[in-house]
């Protein structure tokens, strides 16, 4: 059985640049879709699931930043690398603040392009589910990214389920606040959609009171607040880098050891 190729979309209105990047990525073994404006990119993103998107910032009709926003609305978990050959620092800053993975400045050589692709596609993927609007969600996402992982956020269970159905995640950090039937049902659906993902449930309530329900719902581990950030991210780090069942788990963290510790990387 052949290996499934990762799908990459390249958006650039310069025909020569579009052709060059497409050929480089195809030669490297990727399934590449090239379009020359933001409207076509949005249309394509609404019907295809991509592992990565290259988006030129300077596009006709609709600039790359707005096209990036629209693409992310269809596929919030898809990493986007912005490209530019001009000095557009405000647009670059906005793109990075809104979740662009990085920015490549033209002209760039083949090695630099492929290093960027490998850095995205090989990085473990973490979904942060948290309905708290106080800023914790963004803070956790930022910390996860600083560990070298890709990170997406979801503000409720329905959004998280939709993201998991369209993309594979290695870890789901699930802040459920007050555990209840809906929270555990969301957990079940997430695990059903992505069985290889490790769900870490974080709750305001005592772990022992809800641990069994969380594990029955498919959670790998449950943490009770207040959570030491170092412990939580040590657990995340141990799960995404584990190669066997002997990986140590920080003290005080409840884990379902019946799960296989080998994370499946996002396609």
C-alpha cells in the first residue's frame, strides 16, 4: 500500500514563483495545489483538507492576510506559512499575531523552503480546548508553540470536534471547568474521531471525583486545578516524544496506561 502524500496549497499571483514552488514541493513528494489569488484559495480550502498552506501576502483583489483569515476559518488547524518579497511589516506582524506559522522572505532557496516544510509537518500537533475568554487559551497555545509544537485552539466542544474530524492531533488539552455529561460526551466524540490522540482533561474539581468518568470517556489523563504549568507541559512533552510504554509521567498525574503511548503525527 502506498504512502498518502501530504497536501500542500501554494497561493501566489506571480506565475514563475508559483510554478517554481510547486515543482520543488512535488519533487519532494508532496501533493501540491497551486492557485494565483485569495478567492481561489478560499474556495479550495472549503473543499480540501491541507497539511500546509503557503500564502503570499501581496495578492490582487484580496491581500494574503485576509485570505489567510478566511482559510483559517474553514480549517483552523492548518498551519500557514506567509511569503513576501516586500516590506510589509504591519501585515507580517498581524499575520503572526493571528496564528501564521512563520514568514518566508523572497527570494528563498530550495533548502530553506524544504526545511520550513519539514519543520511544520514533522512537529507534533496540539489542540487547546478552553472556553475561558480570560486569555488562558492563548497563553497555553503560546507556551505549547514555544515547546516546538504546532498548536490550534477551540473555544467549545463542538468546534473542537469539527477540528479533530478534519485533522489529526497528537494531544488535546481539554479544560472542562465543571465536568458534566456534555463535557464527557465531547471527550468521547473527540476520541472516536481521532483514536490515537491523547486527551488530557483539566478541571476545577477534584481529580478523584471525576477521574473514572474521564477515563471511561477516553481521556488519557486528568489534572485537577490548580495545575503546575511545568507538570502539565512535562506530561505533554512526554506523550509527544514517547516511543514506548515506559515513558515516565510526572507525580500526581493520573494516566490510563491501557493506551498505546505512540502518537500518530498529523498527515
